[in-house]
């Protein structure tokens, strides 16, 4: 009931993330890795990604402030950033990263700056959405499952 | 599936029974997100995972205990060390299967990974299915090495390996895996000349230093003209060795001699008396190197070490270093002066297509390389735009023996630098080492040793008088022996601004050379590697490195330093000690790039000679420069 409702909400939130292209199947891999031994795996790895990527973004921003742009360096940073993003299944972010790399290859200064803004935007958007998602979705810990079971029983008993 | 097969076929050790469960993997990636993902995925496969985000730490862990891990997965793009370099080092020193990981699926990079000896190349993001199959690389390697060591021995109850082999090789894990397998097999076939072509996994003979020395002794006894495999085999009196093994080794040895004589001639032209010996050394290394390559690591067969141009440089280097063992000045001496050069030289070396010792991908001893790069740097760095080192050539002269040994390997490495056939190079370097060992059997002045030990070859003697102004024109002669493909080298050069692999090969070789050179004062030390028949050459050499180097040092330096603290028995300990040096690695002598530093590290570890000598020691300069 309440639980079911919650679950439905969580599912739809999750589905929309996929449908809207924010996440791809790599995220599902992360979820698959979450189990009793690693109850908060997904959340942990996403948190890790965001703290690490902040650093990368800062580096890129600094590099974008130096003219003429060092495209090699930028491409390098972006390569790392893209690797991280793809590892958690951040699809849109990854796509923007690819575009950025194209601009680097073409030595397109304006393009790089513009695309990077997109990258940051997607990055922040996904962060918000995931935070919301984690808040509502219970981790797959034993404790939570027991709580769920108890609640279900209570409901059934009623 | 295969797990059951393996389990069924093995039934011997628990470890194999449960394999691949519990397989110990070392994962290296500077990106924390990816590393965590890897960790999760690997644990899901029920492997035992150790992670680190630093390549240097990974190396340290691997060096501390060779047997601590079964497999290494490493990212290509890392700040502290290039993934390919780590790959080479691991392959060279520990002979562990290494899987590369990268966000870039560019086929060129994949090719590079393979040529550097990677067992597999995965593209990020990594998927679980891909990781589920990686255990086959471990099995494959075990099988290969076991078959090698067993040679023609009777079947040992190590069915696990064979069973696993069948399971692993028979299991078509994905086209990549199959390709790798094919490649490995191809290489094996090519390399294993002594193997029956019809049989897939023929036991490969590991031509350890000791074995090679026996071989050379037998050949010398018979006389190079009359040395036929059957007689050599009889003289050697080694159990389990077949006439075919000896025949193929003899063939390589002959090629090596030919190379040496050509080199010696070139050297002569330069008037360096020491050159000849250095060449000799080199060639011996090459000889082994070939073996190494073949046995090893599934690297590309020694196809093209054609450009021995570095050999020219090597010759120079050798002369500079003075073939005399007693001139064991550590590369540090040279390095501080030319940190840039080294890096550059290495790069330039690739251009030269160092023929020399293709370092076996597994054994890339930086030490070996160290000697050479310096020389190369001197001469030909201008290619890289580094300080024109022609004038510096003289500096290298004081290169110590260790350098010399490294030289040959470095040549190989240089060639291989171009990355690709490091494996082949190493094998060559091994050859050199082993051969050189025979040459170096007589402790003191290498030069003299060479004279004595070289098979009757007037050209060689001629070479002795050559001066040390080698010019990298020898390449052409030696190229034939080099197994490093020229193209690869060129590529490498382009890709790596810094000398990366040469040091590795150097190390391997220097160690080997050391080991080979010194008549086993270490008795045990040298015997050790030999007894480790089951170990792949890398292992063997690695183990003996400490000892060998020690031995070498002793022989070379006995005259000079009575205090040579060659701890015969403690060679390995010594190595360990060395690794404990501050900063975790042996400071490099003035190496600018981390690559150099790593190489230096490798070298140091491999070559106790260098380490022991305080002056060689850690060069704070280099150390600092390496730190990023």
C-alpha cells in the first residue's frame, strides 16, 4: 500500500531517468552489483563520481580560461571525465563529453566553451535527479528489507 | 562450464579447484569511480580484488610478492605512469597476465596494448560479462609456462593447468579472447621452434642463464664449426633437453654471433676497444631475448628488430661504458647529466629502431635500458630536440657494466620502445644476457673476457680495438636480429615522448647479464633461477637478478670494491630492500620523466649493482622530478 505506492513512485522515477536518456544500461550494471555485501553500492559510486568529477570540471574550467586553448589537455581531461561518466551510466553527460572531444579535435574554441556549458548542465541535472531518486528508493540492505517485510505483514494483518 | 571442467580435471589443489573463484586480481585505475566499479564487478565474479589508484603502488605490491596476484587489470591513462609501461614492467618482471582498460577504443591503442603484451584490452565502461572471462588468461599463462618448464619431462600432476588450459582455450569467450588466444598460439608456434608443430602446447624450454652458459661452453668446446646439436646436447648433459631444443637455440646463437661480429666490426670502425665486448654482450642478450620472446608472452614474434641502429649507439655506449665490468658506474652518473637526454634519447632511439634486444614483454628491465639510453641520448637525441648529446657520448663511457648489460637490452628496448615488440626485445635481450653471461664468466675486465670467450672470430677481436665513437649506423647490421618491428618502433616513438621501455628491458638484461656474467659465485643464486625451471624466463631471471647482479658485481667489481656487498644469497632481499627505498622506488638518476624514473626503479631493483653503489643510488634530483 504505502510501500507499494512508494515502490511504484520509485520505479517510475527510475524509469523516467532511463527513458529520458539520463541513464543507460551501465546504471543497471551498478544496480546489479548492489547486494547484501554492498547495500549502498549505487549511491556510493554515484557520490564518488560527483565528488571526483567536480575536480575534473574545475580543471577543465581553468584550462578553458587560458587562451589559446590547450586542446590536447582539454581532450585529456574530458577523456577522463567521459570515462567516469560512462562508468556510472550517465548517458547524457557522456554524450556531451563526446561532443566536447569533437570540438577539441576540430580546435573549435567557441564550440568547446559552449559544449562545456552543456556538459556542466547535464552533469548538474543528473545529480539532482539521482539525489532525489536515492532519497526515495530504499537501499537493498537487509535492514530495509526486513522493515519492508514487517510493514507488509502489518498491513496484511490489518 | 569451464569452471566445472577445470575442477574436474584438476582435483589437485584447492586453489585450482575453486578457480576462477578466488582468483587474485590487482586493479589499477586513477579514476576512483572506475576503480570502484571495477572493484564491484570483480567481486561479483567472486575474485579476490585489490585496488590501487597508483601504478607505482601497484608495482610495489607486485614486486613485494610475485605470487600475491594472478592477474592485473590496469587503466591505460594514468597520471603517474603510462599504462603501457606498467604493462611492460609487469609482464617483464612478474610475468603476470595484464589486461588493459581504456575509455578509448581506438584500434591503434588496442594494437599497442597487445603488442606491449596485454592479454586483453577492455573498453570502458567495463561490463560484467567481460570480466567473467578474464580468468582464462591466467590459465593460459600457467599452461604455457608449465609446458615450457616441463619441457620434455613427464607429465606432472599439474593437471589443473592443462585441464584449465583445455577449458580456457577451448572456451570461446568472445572474439577478443579468441583472437588473443590465437595470437598467443601463433607467437608460441613461431617462438617455439623446438616444439612439434603439430602439438599445440609443447613444453617450452626455458633457456636460463645457466642453461645457456652450459650451451655456450659446449659449443666452445666443440668448436663453433663442429658444434652440432647432438654433440652439444651430449656435452650439456641436461635432462629433459631435446636435440630440437638445442638445435633451435643453436640457430639463434649463430645468428647472434653473426650479429656480434658485425657489430664488432662496426665498433672497430669507431676504434672503441670496448665496443666489441659490449656488442658481445648485447648479442648474447639478444639471443636470450629471442627465446624470451618466443616463450613469452605471446608477443609478436621477433619480426623486425631490424633497426639496430641503436646498436650503433649501443656500441658507443658500450664502449663508453667500457666493457670492463669494473667500470660499473651506475647509470646515475650519466643520468644526472642527461635526464632529458634519456627521455629524448629513448624517443630518438625508437627512431633508430634499436635493433637490439627486444625486451621480452615480460622482462623489461629498465636497467638494461638505462645504460643505453644514455648513450643514445648523447648521440642522437637531437632528434628529439634535446640537447645535442653528441658531446655527451664520452660521458657514457664510464657507464658501468650494469649499464653495459643494460645496453644491449636497452637496444632492444629502444627498439621495442616503439612499443610494440617489447616482448621480442626482451627475449633478445635475454639472449644477450645469457650469451653475455657466458662471456662474462671470467670475472674481471669484461673486455678481456670477451676476448677469451668469444668464439674464434677474428672479427670480434677486431672489434675490440674499435673506439667508442659509435654511431648509430650499426643498425642495419643488427637489425636482422632485432625482433622489434620497425613500424612499431616508429609508432612508439611518436606516441611516447619519453623513453619508456628501454629501461625495462635494460633491467631485465642487466640482471641477466649480471647473473650470466658472474660465474655462480652465488652458486645458489644462479642455481636458483635454473632450478626454477618451471618459472618462465622472466621469473627465472627475476629471481636471479638479485643474485646475478650480485654475482656480476662481485666479479666485476671485486677488483675495485672489495666491499661489494654482494649479498649473494640476499640478492632478492636486496632487491626488496631496494624497493623500500624512499619514495618507494629507486630514485632514478636524473630521469626527468616518470617513465625514466620507473625505469630507473626497475633497473635498480633488477640490478643490485646499481643499487648497491651509493653513488648510483637515488638521485634526489631525478626523484623529485619524477614526482608529479
